[in-house]
């Protein structure tokens, strides 16, 4: 079952990158601007290239490459010995969720603007957490399979 859930992540991850994570505005009277992972990265590339590169790696490439690698493992196209490495990649991908939560908390504490979470934040978080679960389930199923001994 986890192999099919993992395949749905190949569709849901890109969707979550373009979905609105939050709506932000300078003052409560003005319209709110929707911010997604992609629009956030676009503005980061204009202001801080190093941070943009780090966030791009951990928010886009790490989770998606991990999902592809897990799909290859599930369909016996990649050795299951790489699953511990994939688990670490998934944990690193959670760093961006922490950063988003931190930005929301800080901006609400300042009180100058207005910030609302949007459905994309929940979708993106669910994709990351589901990806962690798929990694864990894959590792558990690998451990529970009997090993074939080649000893005589």
C-alpha cells in the first residue's frame, strides 16, 4: 500500500509547491498577497541567493528525489539498502516547515501586518509527513523480510 501512496506524492508535491501557503499583507485594510513555496523562492533568489539555494534543495529537491528513490525501491529498481539515507533526507526536508512556522510566529508577534495560513501549508506539511511515513514503512517492510542466505 505504501508504494501507491508514495506514487501519489509524485503528483501532490509539485501541487503543494504552487498552492498558497499563506496570505500576507502590510496592514489589515489592504488586500492580502498569496505566498507559495515557488513565489517565496522567487523572492529569495532576488534577495539572498545562498538561502534560496538551501531552501530550494530542502524544500523541492530533497523530498522529491527521496520520493522518486522510494518509488524505485518499491518497484525493485533500486537497492533497499539506501532507505536509511532517504530517511535522513526526509528529516532534513522538515526544516522548511519549521522555517515557515517560525516566520508566521514572528510576523504575528510584530503586529504590523496580517498573516493567514492557507490550505497549501497543510498540503505541503501533509506531503512531508506522508513521505516520512512511507520511508518508515518501507524500512520496516525491508526489515521484516526474511534474508536469503547464500551459505552452504
